[in-house]
C-alpha cells in the first residue's frame, strides 16, 4: 500500500500563497492512478480540490479553486504539489492528498480513493 505524507501547511494571510507537497512512499507506475487533493473545513464535509491523472498528466479542479490552485508532479521524487495562490479565508481547512484509480466521472469523489495522507492544516486569516 502506498503511504502518503503531506507537508507545507501553515498560517498565512488572505492573498498569500502556499505550496503543499504530497510524497508517496513508492514510485507510482500504474498509469491508471490519480492523485487528488481534498480539504475539510471545521464542521464541514471533506471536499474535492483537484486531481491529476498519472498517465495523461491531465488535471481537474473544483470551481472554487480554479485559476488559483495548480497541481504539479515531480516524478523523480514521487511527489505531487498543490500550489495555492490568492488564498482566501474560505480556503482554510485540513488538506489531504489521496491516490486511487477513479474513473473520469468519479474523480471528485473521496470514496474513489483508497490511500490517504494524514493531512496538513492550512489557515488563511483576513
């Protein structure tokens, strides 16, 4: 089973940027794998942020973060990044990375992913 470790969270002000990282314990060679980012704000359900498919490198994002967040990969070190720009207070939450093999239409569903990191806290102040 792939182990995932997130890093990079912190406390920032609105308008600032952060880059989260998600390092996998093994090199992902399965072309059907997808790495996704989810977040969970206090008192709210976990929600999809974005995902990148391993084979095509195509990515998709939730509407709330489109144009501000970007997912990238460094295959040499088995790491996926979430670059977050123009952060807003509503971006506050625990951010999780996850891997799985969802079908295209299910990429935004957390039930489609079977490996999860421990999460990293992002707090955006006004």
